[in-house]
C-alpha cells in the first residue's frame, strides 16, 4: 500500500551546463505524516 509519492524530474541547465533535478511534488497521506516518510522519499 502506498502512503505517499514524489515526482522528480531530470533537467539540464543550459546556463550552468549541469544536470539537475526538480522536485515537483511530495505528498504523504495525512495519517502517516510526522513519521519521516517524506525524508525517506527525498
């Protein structure tokens, strides 16, 4: 059973010429918050 999710997008910056990631969403079901699940996902 999933209790949360994250969306991570890979990007390439043309100004810094380096790859980077964009953390777009981080969601944890309210019942499971404050249990370090978000930290584990990151």
